[in-house]
């Protein structure tokens, strides 16, 4: 069995994660379900750490994971912001349940 959460997206869990992470880098704060926020938080942390190295291998790795616009923002704006920080780049803020289906909601944001 593969590690990580499995959502009911029939094989597109990887695409869901990529889109959420790209949106998080572009918007710096997104509202999503708590399960999805907890799922993408460690992946986001790893990508920021990888981007801080700024070598060819990390650039190519990021090309395969997130969109081009998110990569540019990560390289130009976010990397200098987190240069001296050793971890803890994301924060999850729990919200109340969604009115339609009662799903637990949360904000996930990049720490300033």
C-alpha cells in the first residue's frame, strides 16, 4: 500500500496535490478541507527546502512537481524569504465545518 492519504479521485490524487501546492505557492493562503491541508503540508515543506538549494537537480525536480508560474514565484519571492529559516514554512488554521456536507475545513498558509 502506498503511503499518504487516498482521496476519492480515481487516480488523480497526484494531480490534486500538485494543483493544491501550486495554488498555495501562488496565493500563499488557500481554504481547503483539513484532510487535504494535512496531506499537502509536508510536501510543501519539502519543496521549499528543495528550492532553497538552487542547483540544477532541484530545478529539474521542481519542474516535474509544480506549475511554471508557481516555480517562478517560489524561486524569486519565496526562496529569499525562507533563506534563513530551517523549517516550519506552513501553518494550518482549523475552521468550522462546511455547511453543505459538514467536512472539516482549514486554511493552509505560508508563514511570513
